[in-house]
C-alpha cells in the first residue's frame, strides 16, 4: 500500500529528447538528365528538381527546387561562366538572393565550388561560407562549413553487386543544418554547368 502511494507521488519521467537534433537525415536521389527526385528515408517524396520553364517558375530561367507538393522553394540561375545565384522561391530579384556560388576548380575527376551567403556575397572574399568539393561523375560531394562537414553525397552501393548505377545516390545531411539550403547547393553542384 505504501509502495503504491510512493509511486503515485513520484515525479513523471523526463521526456525523451527528439531524435532529429542528433541524427543525420538521409535522402535518396534519382537523377535523370537535369531533373532529380529526392526521397526521404521512409521513401516519401521530399524534393524535386526541374527546369524552371517546366515548373512554370522563375520566368523560365534556370533550375528550381520544388517541395513535395510542387511549390517552388529555390530558383538557381547561372549568372556567368561557372557562377550561379540562388533565389528565394521563384523570385529573380537581387534582394531575394539566398547564395552566390562560383566554380573555383573543375576537372573530369574533381570540382570545387565556393558558396557565399549575403551580405558577404562577393567572390573577392577569401573565406566562403561553404565549400563543395567532389566529383559529379562519381556522385560524391562533401559540403564543408569552416572546418566541419555539414553534408555528403555518395553512390548507393549494394553488397554483391559489381556495377552500380550513377543515377541513384544518397545525400546525408548532418544535424543542425537547413535541408533546403543544402539541397539547393547540391542541385547547383550536380545540375548547373
């Protein structure tokens, strides 16, 4: 009897912290030409990449990142050789720029892109906000902020399979990062020239 009374007076257990704060998020990407489809770990559509003209956004220029419902999240447009600008939603106004990116080096086996987020949006700045380093052919890309890796892409490997499809690859986004921003950078890395 005393044990029941003591148990009913005990404070409730502490709530379990949410897993998303400490667990990386994985997306599976299927790339067909300039279009990509991104699914979450449960297999549900999370994002889609299409030409702006096909999506009816951005005045027909560039490439767009769409949410699962088909709403435009980010429009990426090439501004000159090896330089891109990403805009909020389907706007192409300078005040709506999310980031500027520039290819620093590119070869058949390695590509490096520096990303600058406004107001530090000049390419003259020696320290970019993010660096994307990898190989578009191998579907490998590491996104670095400062000295920390914030996301990575790699091919989907299967045991006992000698040949792997380059159309499918995985994106792993580490905790504390904006999924839309990371996906927009990956879209620019793999789709824009």
